[in-house]
C-alpha cells in the first residue's frame, strides 16, 4: 500500500480490509475489528459518558483527591 494512501486513511500494519470486485477494479474498505472484551467501551452509551467526562474536565468541573480515604470521605458526604 503506498504511504500516501496509508497515511490518508490512517491505516497501520495488520489492519483488515473488505474487498469488493467492481467494474472499475477492486475496492478495498478498511475494517476495524474490536476485541470482544473491549466492546463495552465502544458502545454508544459509554462513548456518550466519555464525551461528557471530557467536557467536565475541559470546563474544570473536577475534584482531585490526595488519597483514597479523602475520596471515600467526599463520597460519604455526598451521600448524606
């Protein structure tokens, strides 16, 4: 695969393709495979949560804790 095409299509070694025979020749479509154990991460629901978390982080709507105990204490305060 020529470098120009590989870079433009963001392809890496080992990527799979679907092949279709057309009147003009062979059409190759990249096929990304998701490991079954990681499928949950790519669900629409999880990805929406990831975008929401990124927005909160960018807007400064975060809290940082210095220890696990400090984190748990904040959770307990919020639960009351």
